[in-house]
């Protein structure tokens, strides 16, 4: 094997024998099973299921049979190996298929794999090669079935999978929120021909129509007309051409618009109409453009006619004609807008190229029941949307030699909507879409880049006993910095860019390099410290009058929330000035009236009957949870309100995890009768959110949480902290009362909201009648 | 009398005339009208002067012309010549009514250039290098506005429009003071040229109004005793497939598909209730345009001839090329085209393909596409009869049979494709009718 392929490198004249960087492309092959392959006209997509062994931080209560000693930590932190399931999808040029198969075979350890599911037009052609190289039996699956299965899968599991394309807009991609009910929809697959499929449920779909005028027509006819061989080159030609030189427009016939019919002069009356009459040479560019318009308009028109006939408003476009090409996405969008007068939007999919392979994989993995789980896109292992406007970066469009990857992690738990969302279909978790807000994007990208040193330092410090920690931390730095750079150039690479996605990407990258919980020791120390003050804080509260106590509780909660390693300003103070304590925090807090202040309304409400059940999304460890949240929980319990405490399932920054919360609650219960009785009487319930993010997506929550919320008739939701109540959910509308509170610990954000650092947001809302 | 809901102007006029005669109100000719002639003449000259358009030559001819004019007006009809014109993107379609019942008196009074126009048109079947009279379409012994005559159908390329206007100027067409009724986009585009170059004022008419009028009228008068409308029996069987007359007596609702340079699809619910459902830019212009680029041909006839000799299956990728046979799961037969020009993605096949095959594939692609859009419109509008018209279908049995087949096959026999003998001339007929019986 000769030259080494550089990921992202270009040039289609590349040597076909390549050395693949194994760790970076065909990852986790040693445990791989359930192979599936989708071989298209030019690209091959390989899919497999694998297990990833990675480190997780576990906390465990010490078995205190004897007396507690002062200097012993309250729980044990250990790093354990855990195995999780991951789906790998890799896309490469057909030219590399042999090399890739050899590589896969060489690294395949698992012997129980006997078959490979295959789909796509090339599956037949490469059948023998597959069987010979992999020693696996090729099991062919119907292309359309695979396509639909794959489509359902990504629509259900990847938020921001679908988008509309708006040329010249900022951003060009407008991502759609995941609709809880994805059916029915129309899928228009534009390969060499066009198939129009109506999908009504997971297993029910029907090819309701199609057209022979498709990508093959553009390619074939385009090649004849322009003597240009490659599809990509034809698109490039088209993007430079002027179709009005070739097409007969309405104004060429009418001299202007055909007003009585509302047909404007610029509309195409007859595609290629000018070449029928004018005896002259037409440029390649102009002909390619005319052809592109002709085909796109025709497909758009048919799609609209079918959508109308079947009364469908969601129409997704895919196939190699589309596949991330801005030129075709634009012309199709234009056509749909024209023919439906804006009533139907043309939707595209980020992972459209993978649908067939995902579907084939799912067919082969039916016995594993992959559809009963929830899956999440792993930002660390996925390439993101590669599409770039060819006018801007013509070279990057020639994708030869690049390997595109998608990895999806099986989530431990099934994720569902919070049942209390007023309208789940219009719910958008994120407050600011950084793809739309260039100023904010610039700030946050820089902010995360500046914070990177600190994160690397923290990661290394969290594993003092591990030799390779520094090296891995540097790898993490490199990977995350690369992601940030990618996002700077292509903000839409992973769907909408948000503070949440930046945070999540960082967590994914940390996990990737085995830093499962860099804050575990810090959390442990702070929890320990805070627990010692719990009783003192509670008793000081009890001395206050009812009204004073309510205010002190809120203030305590807010002060506690200032202890947050996620915010740079605070982590600076915490690193340099350990005496910065709870009381100091209270002094730093903004005086009322707060930046957002509905405290009076809240206190009025508290004078009324108690809530039935409060769902409390908690934030940080240490002072926040122990001295801020628990006293309030205690008060609520005393009022007769049941409390559901929801914590992250996995670690993110210094946020309390479910395991930690269990231990902490146990400890507090041991010293506080109210908490104790709450636990024993099942009036204080601990649940996990299903998330491992410092932010909160109320449309992807643990199913168990949703069940508890329903069973307990929850009528109050408290969301605490910047990540959950400001960066996300600030505008979330619930069907019950809600309280969103946070201290703004970032001066840029505070200023943007019209306040100063440590401004308080106290947003209490009652449902609209 | 109503045929197809269309009130024939000639029949109607005849009835009126009869009544007048029966009621003894018949106008006496000669002297009385002669005195009126003078007054009208003066008035007209005044108008012409005021408009600044009159010339001395006009005045010389005005006497007899005016008499004729009054005579026509009296019978509620315009003076000769009677033309209807449809100026499309590619072709100009002209209908001309040649009166056969000209009296000796009329003959004598007929102005010279009117006579010469008639003689020129009738003694030739080709005009210049590109104008053609479709003799086989001529409607004989037609009664229009009480006059008997033949209706002639003439076409020439829109490209030659300026030459035509020049001719109008050279032959002093403006001196005839007739109204030139024109429809199609060119009526708007060339209006200034007609005015400036030939001193002619066009009466611009909407092309879809004219189209429908024309279709209903021609169908009602029949094609020299034969049916204007026809269909193909057994469209799915190439051997048994036969052209058969069709009676379009109760035509509504009807989908009317006009395939000119581009395509318009209309849903017609009654003679004056219709809507344009949609259209497509993939029409006759696309067929010819692509053929010219792909094969180097330059006329529709050439392109069609090549298409007739060609084989599209070398160019198109069929379902069986991909699936080895039928794609049963979706009811797609192996012979169906999966990708038009799909085989041309492959370099070797591009190099070995012949022009005839390319022309055939272009024809099949455009025709089938029109077929599928039409079928979808028919479904959406809930209409089961489709009439295809337009010059794309001229001498194009191939496309007509394809359309007939496609409508029948994909609708499982629910949709019927109908065709009309006068393919592309209905707009111009409609324009002529507007001249004779203005709405």
C-alpha cells in the first residue's frame, strides 16, 4: 500500500491503493458485527454495529458500617470500563472499495458475523467481490425499503436532521425541529430517475409515482451537450451559466409578462426553446444551467402534484442529484416555492447519503431491535455536513479521497417529549441560533476556544495517575479545536449551531479521549464541603418569618447557582480564590429588582394552595444542589408538594449526575427528617433526565421521567442554571406553572440581555388560559 | 343553435337576418345607402385625419370600400379580409376566410390590394421560404357570418415575423382598415412593430380564450363532414391501435393540453368557465431545441423523421436495465423508462449512440413527461377526458400514440386521450371568431 490518504484532501487522480488511518475511519472494527453496505453509482456506504469500550466515572457510597471519620470523603469516585453500542457509517468512493474491504477484513475479529446486508444499484455488481473479500454471504435488500427505513431512523433520532435551503441567506440552512410525529411524509428520491414515495408509518409506504427525468437525465444529457463527463463538473458548469440564453422566456414570446395569468416575463416558457430557433453556438455553462432548471422544475412540479393529490405537506428530497449540492437544492427549492406558492417547503436531510445503508443495517439488525432504542449523533465521530457552495470553494466539491463518517451512540434510555410542553411540534430548546446570529456566533466560538486551555488542564488534572493523560488531553484539544474551526467556516455542519451544541461537542470529544468526568474529584470535594453546612443553612432559614424565608430560599438558590465551573468568570474565581463562599456569593448577587423579576408574582402564588408536584431540573454539584436546591425542596415538601428531582444521566461539567444525587440525597436524608420522610413516603423522587449535557432539551427526555411527571400530575416545573434556563428553554412554553432561574455569569451575555455580570433572571410563568 | 355550448356566429346571424326579412324591415339597398355612405365616408376621413394616419391613397379607394363596409356593418359583420392570427413562440398560425359567394358587384368594388391578397394566398401553398398553407386542413363551404367560403390554415416561423410585417407595409394592408385580430404572446410583443412599421392596429386577444373558442367552434362545424376529434382505439396494442372518430358533443369537464413551444394545461368546465391548471416549459420547443443541439438538425420535420427511425432504448435506462426485469414490488414494468438519457452517463454508450436514437429519446422523454403531468392534473381536477392540441403534434403520430398509450396504461383505462385534426390552429380560429362576433 502506497500513499497515505489525508482526510479532507482532494484530487480524483489519487492513487487507488491507499493506507487508511484505521483509528480515524473504520473505527472499532474489532467488535464490529452486523455489516451492511449500500453501493451507489459512485459512492459506497458501509455500516456496522460495534461496541465501544470506554471509561466512565462511577461514584459509590462507602459502606460505612463503622463511624464516619472527619477526613474521609463521603463517596468513592472510580473510573470503570463500560461498553456502549455505537453505529458506524462510512462513506467513500467506489474506487476505494477493494482497499476498504481488505482493510475491514484484516481488522475484523468477530467471527459470528456471517452475512452482509447489501442494497443500492451497485450491490449486484460488487456481490462477488464482497463475498470473496469479506467471506460474508451477501444478502440483498430492497433499495426503497432500506431508504425509507433509514429515513425514518434519522428523522426520529437526529435533531436538526431536516432543513430548508435558502440561497444567499444567512445562514443558507434552516434546520427544522424534530417533529414528534414524523408521518406522513413524501420522499422524493432523485437518483438516475425519480421515485416519489408516500410514507405513512414505520412499515407502511407506497411508491405513488415517479419520473424518468432525473439525475441520470441531467448527467447523461448534460454529458452529451457539454462533453463534460463528471456530474460534479456539470453542476459547476451550471452554477456559472445563464439559462436565459438558451431558454425561451415568457418575455421572449410576450415582450413582457403574461399578466392576465400572472406569469412574469422571466419565467421559462420553453426550455431550450432558443436553441430551436437561433442558429448559433451556445456555451456549455448556459446549456448546463438550462438543463438543470428544466430538470429541477420538472421534478418540483411533479412532487407538488403528488403532494397535492395525497394532501401531504412534508416533502423530503434526496438522491445523488441532491446530496448536499447547494445548486440543486436551490433549484428544487425554487421550483417547489413556485408551484405551491410557498405552501409546501422543500426539505433536505443532513444524512441523506446514508439512508440506504442505515436502512440495510436496520434490516440486518432487526433481532437487536435497534428501533426500540434512542440514538444520538456523536459529534466527535461524525464529519458533519460537507456541503460548501461550489462558487466559493470549487476545489472542496471534488470529494474524491475523502471519507465521510457518521457515528451514532445508542442511548441507554428511550427519549421522549416532556409531556408538559404546550406544543411539542413548535418547541425549540435553544434560545439563540448561532447560525443566524453572527455576532453571538463569533463570541461563543472564541469563548470556547479561549476556554480550551482550562478544559485541557482540568482534564489532565482529573487523571493524575494515568501516564497518557497529557497526550490524550492534547488529542482532545486538537480535535475540539478542529471542530470549532470547522464550525467557524460551516456553522451549519452539525445542524443549528448553538451554545448547547458547542457544549455537547466538547463533552463528546472529551469522552472520545477517555476523559469521562474531568470534574469528578472537584464535585466530590465540593459536595463534601457543602454537606457540612447544610444543617446550619436550614436552621438559619427556619428562624425567619414565612415571607423572609421564601426570599432567603430563592436567594440561596441563586447564590448557589453561581458556583458553576461551566462559566469562565466563575471558574476563574474558584481557581484563584477558594474563600469565595456562599455568603460572598449572596453579596455579589444583584439586588432586586432583578434583570428579569417576577418574584412578587411567585410569592403571591405561594400564598395560595400548594402545588401538587414540582419537577426540578437541577444543575451544579456542591453548594448549588446542597445549600441552594435542597432547602427549597424541603420547603416545598413541607407545603405538601411532591418533588421530582431530575438530574443528568451522565456527567457534564460539574453538573450533578443521577448517581451522585442518589448518594447526596441519602446523606441529607440522614441528617434531615423532612427529606428523610420525603424519601420514605415516596414524596421526594429522584429521576434521571436521560441527558449528559449541561443544557436541556425538553423534547429528548428519559421516558421514565415522562411517566413520573404524568403519574404525579406535575403542576410546577423549576429549571435552574444558565445552561438549562438561559441558553435553552428560556422561551419554552409549558402547560403548567414554570420557574426559570439563573445567575448570568458571563458578562457578554449579561450585557446582551441589558444587565451586568451576576444579574439575576427570575422568570415565573403561569400557563395561558 | 348550440353545439358544444358554442353559439355559431354565422348561424346566429342568419337567424337574425331572417327575422328582419320576415318582419318586413329589410333595408332597401342602393340610393338610400349611397347617401349614408357619403356621410360615413366623411366621418371616417375626419377620424383618419385626426389620427394622422390617413393618406391620399386611402381616399382614392375609399368610396367602394366604404360601401362594402357599410354593407358588412349592416349585416353586423366586418369588412373583408377576415384573418385570425396566433403568434406563438415558435410559429405564427394564420387562418384566412376566403369568401366564395362574392357577387359581381362586390367583385367590381373590391379594392385592388384586397383582391391581390386573396389571389396571392389562394394561388400558392407556400409563401416565401418558410410560409406554408396546410391545404389538407382547409375547411370547405363554411358559412361564417352569413358568408360562404373556405377557411385556410397558414403557418410560418415567428422568426419571420418582421418580414411579414414588412409585407403588410409593402402591400398597404393598413389601407384596408380591417381589424387584425391577433392572439398569442406575439400579439403583445409585435404590437409596436405592427403599429410603427405597417400602420396596423392589432386587436390583442387572450390566447387561452381564443384556444377554447377555436376548439369548440371547429369541433362543432366538423372537418368537411368528418369528425374533428379522434382517439386511438387499443392504444396499448401497437398492431390493433387505430385512429377512430370521437364525438365531443358533451365535452365538459375537459382537460385541454396545448403543446406549443411550452405547454399549458387547462381545465374547461363550460365554454366560458375554465382555468389554467398548470404548464410546463418542457414542450415542443424543448424537443426541437434539444434535437438541434444533439443532432445538428434544424427543422421540426427533420427532427421527427430522425425520431421515427430511431430507438430510444439505447439512450434511456429502462427498469429492466436496472432490475433485470419488472420491479414488481412497485408495479413497474421492465420496459418502462427508469432514467431518460440514463445510458448516456456511460462514456462508451455516449460514443456509440446515433443521432436517430437521440432524437427518438428526446421525443419520448418530452412526450412522456407531458403525459405524466397531464395525468396528475386530471387526477387532481377529477377529469377523465383530455384533449391534446398544439403544433407539437403536427405530423407526430408517434407522440400522439405515446400519449394515448400513457394515459390509458397508467390510469388503468380511466383516462382517455383525444386529439383534434387542426392541432395548432385553434388559437387563430378563436381570434378570427372574435373579429366576427366580438364579445
